[in-house]
């Protein structure tokens, strides 16, 4: 028996406009599948629709009248505004409504009487990102500068959610695109309120339905869970849990990859061209992060055998920016600022960069894909609680204490068809073993 929550949601609006010809058309009748995407590694939400064009349009009394295909009669050439509105099939449905723009059209089944193609949609900010460059100098808090770039360069109107950054950083955009700059700054940021800069560095820049987000990894993992999910081999579920329809483990353990990336221990050489000198620093989870960062699981990362975790597995080089871009709005103020600390770098690469590299790699240690009944209230970056079964000959066995627990939604896809609605999610965590609710 089909879960009532997986019944078809409602694609209530899919109107495409061509401002050149002053034409518009509602394509809902020809759409066989609609998908909406969010990802913590993407600066923009996206969507796609599968549309079958029969060469007919509605005439008097809704009788079909022969016409030219929409692709050529509207026409669709890229950049057309699309008003989209859809909801899930829950008792209290969540409705999403947004303006998107045609990015790509890909024909998949060309014929003389019908034509099926994908219409890929994106936000206006994603297209504006290709037409804008960051050239100015920025001083002060990274989080505030990200907000300024989004509002001034991309004219963002929706909310911007920021985790306050701990240290100041002066930089010049160097003609980079806004999304590139925001992601570049994310790897150079450490949050205030979560310990020292050298232990909890690392941010994500991404967009969800409600807002643009510049969030720290520790801030995301500190959230309360939004939903609880249960997977078992029966149709039954527990109170407070929703059913996982299917799941698979995309990545569980890959020790060699973690060693290549320097996730547990690495060595960095920092060059100081002002003093014509260099420093060699070793970084390891045990000395620099243990008990200083927020984990999704109870297990410490040092469950890896000492003989593999402790030795240096990656070598990196960095250049200190000593003497560059001292704080101040005038040359006199900048000179005074530099004289107060002539040997200190503008940005503390030793405390931030290496730590953020380690933190990103740790977060994606465990990666699981699940499919649930369509739920449009979920967002990338949300925390969910999952309960997975222990492998046993007994179908009523207790939960797996290692894989169950808190996960962060790395990416999600809401899929709506005329028959059903599903939400598929990629969940990640940095350590095994569940935490208490």
C-alpha cells in the first residue's frame, strides 16, 4: 500500500514568459517530472522539468488546436522568467513559490509529432554572478563583507543568514566572481563562539529556498534536529519517526583517501618573504582539534589506529601575507597600522587554512543517501536524526548504534511526478556512534 505522503504533490504553477514577444504559457499539462535542488556546496538553488510538447495547444472549450511547438512559438531561447509553485502531499502541505529563469534546454527525444526535453532552471543571482566582478578592497569581518558583496554585486533581496566570523581579514577581489569570492572566504573563516580560530575553521556558502547562507560547520552541527527518520524491513514506524523508504551507504570508510587529504595529520611549510624565512608546522587532530570542535557523533576521530592516524600523510605549502593590506582607510592610517605589528601577517594562515582543510574532509567521512516521502520543509544544512537497523537474523533487532544518530543534509532533491512525490537526501557526518536526542 502506497504511503499517502508519497502521493503526487501539486505543481500548481509553471508559467514561462518571453518579454521579447510578450507571450506566456503555462506548461504544467506537459510536465511529467519536476525536480528542485539544494546543496551546501552550491551558491544557487536549481530546478529542472521534463516537458513533452505535442504540437497542440488549448483552443475554444479546451479542445486541442494544432500549433507550433512551444520551443519555437514562444520561443524559448534562454533567460526567460518562469513562475514556479508546488507543494507536497502531506496533511499540512508545504508550498514553495519562486521566480526562476531558463538556463538550459536539452532535447532528449525529437520526433515529428512530439518532442521531449529537459528545461533546466536557475536563479537570477546565478546568472548575475556571471556578469559581475569583485574588484574593490574589503576590510574587517569576513561575514559582513560577504553580506555586502551579495547585496551590492548581486542585488540580493532575500534574507542572508550569517554566522559571525571571529577574525578580520583584508582582501581585494581581483576581478573574481561574487560566488567565487564567497566560497574563497568560507575556507578562510572561523566562527566566534566555538573555541579558538585554530580548531573550528571552515564555512559553507550556499542558497536555500528562504535565504543565502554563510554558515560555519560547527554552527550547522550545533543545530537541533529537524526530523527523525527510521528505516526497517516492515511497514511499521515508531511514534515521532518518519519512514525512510530506501537508503544506501555511499561512503563509510576510506582510509587511504583520508590519508591523501591529510585529514588526521599533515605538515605545512609557511614562507615569509618579508623576513626571507619559513616555518614548518605539524597539525594533527589529536593536538589541534580534539575536544575543540562539534561532532555529529559520539566517537572521537582518533578511533583510527595510531600507526595510520599519527604519522604525517600530507605536505602543503603556504605564503604568509606579511606587510600586505594593513588596516586603515588612508595611507597614513595603513602605515601606522603596519608599524604597530610589522612582522604579523594580515591573515593568520597558520591558524585557519590548514584547520579548515582538515574540517571539510572530516565532515564528509560518512555519507549516506536516503529517500523519504516528499517533504518540502527540509533544507540543505538541516540536521536530521536517523535510526538504522543492526544487521541481524532477527528482523526486530535494535538500531545500529554506529550508523544511527545525527546527520547533516548535504544536498537534497524534491521530485514531483503525476503519480508520486519523493525527497532524496545526501546525509553526511564526521564520526560514528549516535548522540543522545
